[in-house]
C-alpha cells in the first residue's frame, strides 16, 4: 500500500494518484487530503473522481465521503464500458476526463464516457485546450480518442456535458519528442460569451489584439461567439497553432473584473509563451508527464517548470519505474 501525504497538494494530487493507481494496479492511502486548502478534504468533484475510478476498475475506496481527509483506494480490473458520471456541481468535467483517460486506454474493451459538469472552468483545462492542445499530442503517441462538446458549462452554474470514445491500444503509447514548434499554421483570438451584455466580447477581442500587436500578431483571426449555457460565462482564449504543437492561453470573466483586464491577462500569457522558444506551454507540459511516463520515454522543450509540474513528476516516480529529468538549457528553455 503506497502512502501519500496530500497536505501540500490540491485536488490534482488526488486525481493523478487515482490515474496512476488505475494503470498500475497499485493501491494507495492518501492522508491530509487538500490539507492546506480553506476547506480541506474531498469536495463533490473529487468524490466524483473517486467513485468513477471505483466503477471503471471494480475497485474499492474507504473514506469516499464528502469532507473526508483520508482515502484508501484499491483497483481490481479495468473495464471498458459505457459510463456516465455527473459531478452535480460546476466541478470540471475536463479534469475528470483526464483522470480516467489513462486507465481506459488500457482497458479490455472500448469505452464511451458522458461527463457532466463544468467544461470551461478557471484553474482547469477547458474543453478547447483538451481538444486542440492535449489530445493531438496523445494521438501522435497512438491514442485513439474522440472528444465532443455536447453542452457548454461555465463556472459557477455548470450544466455542461462532454462525450468521449476511447479505444484501447494493445501495445501501449508510443514515445514522442516535441523539440520544435514547426511551421505556424493558425493564430486566433477567441471570445465566448453566454448571458452577458452585448458588446463585451467585441471589446475584449479588440483589447487582446492590441496587446498582442507588439508581439507581431496581426488581425488574421478574431472570433466572437455567443453560446448557450445554464449560466453566465465569458472566456477569452488566445490560440497559437504550430505544426507540431498548439498553445492556448485562457482567462475567465468574473463579477467585478473588467473585460479589459480579462483580455489583457490572456494576451499577456500568450506573449510570455511567444517571448521564448519553448515548444510546449507550461500547462501542457504538466499534463504530458503522465502519458510520456506510461510510454516509458519521450522529451520536450518547455518553459520553467511550475511547482505543480515538479509535484506531479515526483508522484509519477512513486508509482512507475521511470526517472523524469528536467534540465535548464543555455537559452533558458527547459528540456
């Protein structure tokens, strides 16, 4: 039984532990779950991830109740099937998808997942990020995964839905190297709005475009869309699609936060990426560690690793017989 201290980690430490336990069969105990958060313990979205992991593996989980700060999880056998998991809040359906995906890629049969909750949440990958940044790399590694957005779900109302089909790969994932961006294929400023006053999206697009002009960005793409959802939402995303990789920076509107500030934050985050020769963005780097570890090899060039990435790497090395090396290059990139 692997023992994990959850005090210094948030919900992602739990989700990564569930993913790794499912693919290795290694049971674990986690104590002090989300111990330094204002409300420690399992919240609804974390509990949904635990229960989903139990279902896809015929496993068991002691301590799987709201507010629990200790969990004992033991998987048995991965089962490919048709699943539906509803978080019941605006908790991220995208994070739940990432939790279950590694296991379903190793299941005995193909699976269909319907996940209900938030599709565009702060502090989580959006549907767009998964679809345009994360999954294309996994497909390079041989993964057969379809992901479709059925309904938008913005924080705090939620109500969104994702549908995905996963076909297992008998010989596992293949290694991949992301050392060059390749040719620029597309760049776009994208503004999504639901139940917000007219004109906000257009102004945000104009501000973002002006901020990016100093980085050599031209007006080749500004897309403003009004979408339907259960609650109000406003998202500004900047897309930089290269031949070998895609980077998307995203900022969310919220009460008391001006549209100008929302647009500037997304644009400045993209300027940080464009100001380096990094291939993989900081958030995608964190998310690629686990599939590359499952492949047993791989490498990429990225920006300075975040604390989140370092924590994730250490956890992976607890479950898998791999060594994740990170080294700063002469040009400031990290390999």
